[in-house]
C-alpha cells in the first residue's frame, strides 16, 4: 500500500503536474486506484455523476433478504 501511494504520488507529479486527473482512465492508471476509488474521487472532487459501489455489491445484490416482502 505504501509503495502504491508513493508511486501514485510520483505519477501525479510527473504526469499531471501535481493535480488530480478528472477522468476514470487517468485515475485508474494510478497505482492502487481502482474503479470504486476513481468513482469516489470524481463524485466528490469534481461533482460528476458516478456510481461508486463496493465490489461486493455484485455478489450480495441478488441475495433475497428475510424481511423482504414479495
């Protein structure tokens, strides 16, 4: 994690002039940044409409819940 953070910080300095990129592709190219993190950054920092969800949503969403009514 620390190595990814250091490498990501270095990439931000070298490739983006120290700023945070405003695209999924550029964010996900940073070490340690995945789809959810990129989505959160775009939603919070740039107020873009994104859908940041945990990777487990795809596994948990189809499960029926005991208190669900038909």
